[in-house]
C-alpha cells in the first residue's frame, strides 16, 4: 500500500477525525496527523464527514491539501447544505489552486433530527432521486466547456457556466451509499461507486456484487502479528458499553436508513459467531461499520474475499494512531499478493 497501487483499480481511503473529538489547534493537529499518516501508508484519500454537529468539510479538505502532497479529500456532500453550483465551484477552485483531485461522497439522508431541523421531509427513495439530479448538475458543470441547462424535478439551471474550468484529469470520483435499491439505482445513474457495509466474508463465497457497477466497502481494521494481540487491542479500544448499546437501539428505531437496519441485523446474527468479523464497535455506538480483527494473514484473507466479490474501494474507519495505518498497510500488501497468486 506504500505506493497507492495495491492492485490495479483498488483504492484505500482513511477517515478524518471528527471535530466533536477536539477543538481549535488540537483538532487541526489531529487532521494534519491523520492526513500525513494516510499519505505515508499509501491511502488514495481521506473521507471527511458532514452533519449538523461538525465543522464545514470543505474547510477540513483545505487543511488536508495544505499538509499533504497527493492525498485526495473525499468530501461528504449533503444537497440541503449547498446548491450544486456551489459544490462544483469548490471542486474547480481546489483544482485551480492546488491541482488536486477531489472525491465526493454524496449523502442522500443523514440523522433524522438533522433533516427535521432543516425542514427536509423528502421520503427516503425520493432523496436519492434528488441526489441524482444534484450530482449530474455538478458533473455537467465540471465537464462541459459550454453553459449548462438542466430541467429536473428538484433542480433547474439555465445557461449556467462554471469558472474556473476544471482540468479533465481532475474530474472528481463520486461515491454514494449502495445499501438500498434506491442507492444502487442512484449509483448507476450517476456513474458512482456504490459503497456497502460488508457482510461476513463467508456470505460472498461464489458470488459477487454487480460487476457492471463500481463498488466499495466501509470497514474498520485491527490487525497485529498475533491474533491474540489484535483482540487485546480491539477489546481495550472498544470495551462493553451499555449506555452506547442503548443509544444504538434508540437510533435504530428512528432511522430510516437501509444501512442502519442491515447492520443492526448483522450485529444480532453474528453475535455468537467466532470470526474476524466483529460488530461490537457498532453495537456500542462507537462507529457505523463492521470491524475485521485478527492477525495480518487472517484479515488479509477477509479483504481478498471482498476483492473477489468485486469491491475495489475500501474506506477505513478513523485511525486512532499511526500504528493502525501501518498494520492496515501490511494487511493490504498481503491481500494484494494473495489476490494475484
């Protein structure tokens, strides 16, 4: 993973610390550190979250770019926060100033209370219809030298031209949740990477995701030379948390997100099984993705299964320290060798 080329077409992204974890210079230093570690250990980019609790993701992207040479911010975009023209302008501005490519993580929904506070009552599937229009306008503005006219159900623009223009080599990669049928349909319509929360690797035996659609997974990794050492780290980092479990149960009841329901079901199904696939961090409300825990070879075998299922993008959870990205890099290097052998 050191040279950003694990396997042709496979890209690994880390995740940026959230601003609720620290304030001021302490938070900025967290972002700088994780960005530098991510680039050092071969990540293509770094996901930056967006919701009503957090600082503006575009400002965080600026910090990432200023403190790295190649790392690409993967910026979460929520349509109710800004017009598609404003989002396209941000992408073209970063390209103009820094010659850096931006990735976009298109968000259809969000926390229910956030949506209610913004008076967004759009039904789940309709939010994906809106997201498709939003994304297509961004792509047209960035890709077309001519003024753009678009007449949709949610957005209309007439003879809209973007300046500064974006180099064709810097066109943004686009990600969107692929957990629901509406999300997968949106990914196809937008030409985006459909991001899934993976099931246990054994469930992928002899099957693959839609080969006609680029797909990826969101997953945490805790790996060490020895399996017991990895589990010791995992249990120390994510101890039993009854308050967190109650909060997760409450969140599950009010969420209309397909991924939340799917992960809650997986947590229950896998609770009694012994495997690298671990859902305790999700159950404790510490994170929103499964974890893979074990020695490097065990976790690499899991990653290979996901690669064989057609997943080419991997978004890792927030790294608590540089050591975790080092071990993740070892896992992907071993997975690369096993995948091609």
